[in-house]
C-alpha cells in the first residue's frame, strides 16, 4: 500500500476511490506469499541443506527467503 501511495499515486487514488485498495493489496499479498513459498522450496531443492548444524540451516533458509523476497518485489510489486 505504501509503495502504491508513493510510487503510483494515480493507481492508489483510483483504488481508494472505488473502494478496492484493501482488496487489491490483500490479493497481491496472497499471490506474493504463495509464489515466495514456491521459490523457497525450489531453491532448497536445488541447493539442499546437507548439514545438521542449526546455524547453517538457518542461514540457508534465510538466503532462500531473501532470494524469494527480491524476486517477489521485482515480479509483483515494482512493475
């Protein structure tokens, strides 16, 4: 919502006026979450965690999440 308000004020205003701003943001959030889960799963399949070291497992999952977040921003948010 903040991105729309600052970067796409015309779309933000239009969605606000017609009462679909919350619906739009909820829909984008749902799509982004689902896609992020897919990307993280695919990353972890490609680069499996092969250690019992808890810290390394956390690092691998954090890296998968960060990669998914960047892809989501470029595919869904900043278009």
